């Protein structure tokens, strides 16, 4: 079985046309922003507070990290070395809780602004320390035209039937899972310095980042997120949910285009295991709504997430 086949099985049999799927799959963006859909190369932004995770360079990587703008946001590609960027709250607001924020992009790009920095800033404003994980990515062509064409080719072939038993997330996402584990280890090692409770570190992911978040929760071993958020990630497949699985928040739009009309096996798995789960299924919102303001109720996901954190005591100040 090829890497492509495993990836497509993991992400289901979506019905979006190739052109739409390309925009969604490679950028994690919402089609409502099509007026700005051109990818434009940009210089790598300054990231003075980014901390190298020292998980090593991506094996056999030939293309260097590159950035582009699209939909009024910025994206990273060909990330070969992982970093973690802290967004710390005002000490007067700090609750002691923390969240590792994991952007999406099909493991071929990272939506660093819409699903990373903007989420982290909003969490810090609520007193939650946030850390944006820039994890290593699958290699793509160095130029944007070649990058787009590579995604088109990947999506143009027939998608095989889903076979959950054939997909080994921990194995397929080994580099990214190593980055995630290292991120948790770093935050816990500096918890006192960053005013973080080591037992209240959670994780939220978007699209592919949600897949990494789930894999971390189920296979991350020592990482052990205290809670997780799955925002427009795949939720079709049932999982073997352990008795100590973390509480999970899920948000998905019914018109997602990638993960709609496929069932809710993941949510049901959490329920059957007797673990806390909250599921928001929005009528509209598309895929990749993130922190964009849209005329749909999906825009309210962040406030719902914060309310959920509050319900679980994560906004209570550390004593």
C-alpha cells in the first residue's frame, strides 16, 4: 500500500471536485475567501520566539522551508525542523492552563496564521498559555506551481474504499508525532518559568492538525494531553478509546466538503468508552474556517471551545 493510499484512506472518501479539494486540502482554507486564492511567495516571517524542538531534520529532505500568502493569511511548506512558539498571557490573567496549537494543511503545508498564531493569541487573551507547533511536513516541490500540481496529481486518481484497519497513524505520522511529544516535554520542562500547570496542558488541532492531535492523545505515550480539540478533522473512524482518554471537543461543518456525510464514529467511540465529548455540528462553514469571521454559526466555535474549557475548570486560576 502506498503512502498516498494510506493517507487517502485516513481522510475518507470525500466528494469535493479536484479544484475545490486542492484549495481545501493543501491550505486548510475556506472557499469563501476565493477572491484571494492566489498563492504568492513571501519571505520567511521573523519568528524570534520560536524554540527549536531538536527532533532532528526531516530524513532525506531536499527542499528548504518556504512560505507563501493566500486568503489573506500565511502558510509554511517543506518544514524540515520543528519549532514551538509560545504565546503567554498577561501574568494577571494567567490561569495555569496551556494548549499546544496544531495547524492543518494536509501534512504538506501549515496554516500558520489562521489556525496557529491567531488561535494562540486569542487563547492567551483568555489567560491560557498557547504554543504553536510548527511540525515537520512531507516534502513537496520547491516552487508553488510544482506544489499545486503535486496536490492535483495526488487528488486526481480514484480514492480507494476506507479500510480503518489498514491505517497505522502512529507509524505514518512518526516524524510529526515525535514533534508533538517533544512539544509537550518542552512545555512541562519549563512549566514553572511559563506559569503553567503540567497537569493542565491540552492540545487543539485543525484538519490534519486535528489528526495529529488525536494521534498524540491515543499514541503519544508520555505526552498525555489533559484535553483535546478536534476542529474539522476526520471523525468517521471508530477508535479503541482507553479508559483514561482525555475529554474531547469536536467542531465540524455539515458542508465541510472533505469530512461531511461520513458518520461520527470517533465521537461515538468516546461515548462508548464513557469519556467526555462535546460535538458541534454546524449547518454551514465549509472546511478551514478557523479564526476567519464568516456569516455562519461556525464562527462561534472558538467561544464554544472557551466555554467548554471553562466548564472543565481550565479557566480557573492555578492555586
